[in-house]
C-alpha cells in the first residue's frame, strides 16, 4: 500500500478555490469577482505597456545572462524599492538604516520577515493582525514561529473602522508585540484609517506599547492612484525614527502577479545593527530558496530607474485605480436606481481593489447558485473584476439576493 494512503483530501484555498469553481461553471454569463487581480473593461488581464517595453529591452540585451543572483537579490532593485516605499529623500535610507531583500512577492516578503522575527526578535513573539485580514496572514506567521492573534478592525454596523475597539485591543496586548498593519487599501474590507487615526495608532505603538510595526504593502498606488499618498502611513512610522518592517509586492501595482516580485525592508535605528541584521537575513533565506529569481525584478529595476518609464508606469497605475473607482460609482448608482434595500455608501467610501459588501454567506451562495456570480463567502467583491457590461447584471443579482 502507499505510505500516503492516510493523507486526507484538503479543502481548496478559500480564495483560489473560487476560481476553481468558477472555471467549472459552464454558464456563459458567469462573473468572477473573487480574485484580487486587475481586469480591463473587457474583463481581460492587463499586461502593462511599460512592462512589455521593459521585457523587450531585457530579451534584446545581449549582455544579460542567467547567473545566480545574490541571496538578497538585485542590489539596485532593493535600493529602488526602499525609495519607492520610504520616499527617495528618506533619512533612514541616507543613514544606511534600511536593509532590503528582494523576496518572492508580498507573500514571500512576509514569510521571510516572519522567519527573521521568529529567530531574532527580542520582544514578544506574538503578531497581532486585524480582524478580518487577508487569510494567508494567519497561516504565514505561525509557520514562521510567531503566535498570531487578532485585533478588532472592522465594524459591520458602520461598515467602517472600529477605531475605538482597535485601540482598546492594542492597549490590552502585551508590550513589545508585533503589529501587522495594512499600509493602504485594507484587504478584505477596503477600510483604511484616516490620517488622524493613523497618528493615534502610531502614538499607541510608539509611546504606550513599544510594538514593532510590520506593514504589509500589497497595493501601493492602487488605493489613491498616487504612490506617495499610499505610502503615507509607512513614512510616518519610519519618520519618527522607530523600527519598522515592511513587505512590498509588485503583483498588483505593476501587474506582475506571476513573476513573484517583492521586497522586505527592515528599518532599524543604527547602521551597525542594519549590517548585522542583513547578515542574519541571508541565513534565513539561503536554506529556504537560496536566491530569488531575476526576470521580474529586472523589469521592476528598469521601470523604476528610467525617468520616462517611471512616469509611464504612474500613468498606467493611475488609470487602473481610476477605473476601479469608476466601477464603485457605477455599482452604487445601479443599486440606487433599483432601490435595493440598505445603505450602499460604503461602496463609494471603501478603498482599493475590494468592496466588503456586507452580503451574508447565504446571499453570496444564492448569487453563485442563481446568477453565476462568484465572490468570497465573506461578501468581498473585487471591483477590478467589474465592467460596464457586468455592473447591471451584478446589481440585479445583489438586488434579488437582498430583497
Ligand atoms: N498582502 C495582502 C493584503 C494581499 O491582499 C496580497 C495579495 O492578495 C498579498 C499580501 C500578497 O500577494 P503576492 O504574494 O501575490 O504579492
């Protein structure tokens, strides 16, 4: 018999499993609002024009080779990534207090950061993540040796931030814990703190609790359409001189999902500490995957280092963010026209790729069964998956599910 006969069938990943179910559905009118990936007005994946240009440049450059990169990846990529999130005038970068490693997109950056903390963090090896959060957080950090706990974040009654509940939970957490924060465009809720609320959170982190903030930045540029605006919170926390971890992903903002390009930056207080942290970070990465891949990071490096391509990228990024925002207005207006019961203002107010609709699990299942519209069971819909053709269809379905 097989040594593996006892292996149990595992459930599908709750998010990737939606696409599996969607692909099996033969209906010609089916709509997938489950996956957090940008789609054009025609419902197609988008390869950014700057990315195509950079790739053409790469393949035609005969001086290139496929030698191994160093353990922390492309040095220039790391520098440019740190500048992108911290600002090109960041004192922390100028003072050599930032260690950056090219990692396997956002997920890999979180995992490497988690592993490093599991081994070397001198505070509490407990990481507080928002409730709800991107489901993978709760799986990544325990595997890295951190205990994961949640803090209140979303208030279903207001469909906004539970700011008071959040601060209460943070104050009740052990001093020196790690605090995971979504840098912008919180997934799945689309609810971000205001700048004033960020300041309140920062004061609790720095002055009351000595937490280590770990920012997950998967949507820089996608929230507001501006790379700088979306980095505001991270820059405030780095600007006060305290220590910060930040995981960056180029999956969404450059449409490089499958290339797995991201970066982990660790900002510390002294250059000498940064040097030692980097040496240990290499020992974390080497036995995991040895060295990162070169193609995607080369694309990013070209785009970030060419003034012309950087400007083009910002335009394409803004166009994606704008289309998502216009879908918010179209869906909101369509529900208003139908006089669908309930207040749908949160569709306009929430930020980034997703709307946390407030639809119940039963309503979500009803829409899947009756209307072939797919979303996560928590009622999260990807606004990027909508277009002018599908908005009326989705609004009809929501209306039927609600009434
Ligand atoms: N963090 C958040 C909040 C996300 O929503 C995602 C992707 O959906 C990621 C991290 C990681 O994505 P990737 O590993 O593809 O960069």
